[in-house]
C-alpha cells in the first residue's frame, strides 16, 4: 500500500496511510466508468485495514444513503513529487482540447487523489466491510478517507458544470449473443451492461473493426462498436 508524506511536516515518517482497500469487479483501468454513479448498479466493497478496523469507527454510518470515498490513483503511473502538467485532455472533449487540470477530474494530477460519491447498501461491522454501488474504482484501490454524503450541503441543483454542460456521452446499445449469456450471473450482466453502454473506448477512436477488451469480475470481455451498437465478441 502506498504511503504519502504529509504536506504539513517534512518528516517522511509522518505519512498518510490508507484506511481501507476497495474491492471491485474491475481488474484494470480500461472500462471503469469515468465518474461515480454513471453505472449505478456496479458493486464494490470497502475493506477497512490495520488500525482502522474498529467497529467504533463505523458507528452511525449505516444511517446514511451515500458516502464519499477519498482515494488514490494507484495505477496511473504517477506518485507524489512526480512532474505534473498544468493542462490535460478530458475524454469528454474527445481528447483533442486542453483544459486546466483543476477544471477537470483527470487522474493525472499534482497529487493523485480521487473523490467518489457511492451508494451505501449495507455495513458488516463484524467483517469491517462497507458494501456500496456505483463506484468508479479499480480493484485494490487505496481509500484514504470515508465521509458521509450530506444532501443539504453537498447537492447543488442547477449549478453550472463547465464543459460538461455543452457535451454529452453517447450511450450505446449493448448486444450480448446468447453464447455468452451464461458467462456472468444476471446481476453481474446488469452492471456490465451499464458499463458497456457508457462506451469505454477512448473518445478519439471509432474503428468498427477494432476489438477492445476489459476485465470484469475476473473475466476478459471483448467487444466491437459500430453505428452506435456495442457487440460482445468473446468472454474469456
């Protein structure tokens, strides 16, 4: 697990440790929803670790419908202190236009921290696991903090959304041949269909002959996209 030096003290012993590890059906970065909540039925588990495995630390959390997860981009190849760029290319803009890093949610940041709002389904105090839905995290992601979502202060209906107000995702029609219907349980297919409909491909790629693949629930799912239709071609 990655440990980060505190911004308040130069002593490398003073570090920020993960409070939990996230368990997800996504075994790799490709295909993960670009924001939390877009694929609202994707399951996930927050496993508290080390000294944070204390029932008292979860007291009252079950009374909330949603929680915030503050986590680390552990697989983007950057680390605290690494060179960073002031501008990035948001996928929603097709990867062709640059915006300031602080005007985007790009994973390539001065400090690789992510923020996700997830639906809390249940709490297992004995196992110290929070069961959630709608996360955009890869399996094994370190969680650095957990906070309750408060609708009266965290929700701002009608707030401007920058470039996201003038662009939109093109959801795809997902076709799963009968030969692969038994590869996953019905609940897993529900989550996977939501993910595939969001079009996991890079926005600048639109080759109907190109086959893509993502890891979901321990299987490699292959697919092609053409004319707004995503067709699953193999499940290994």
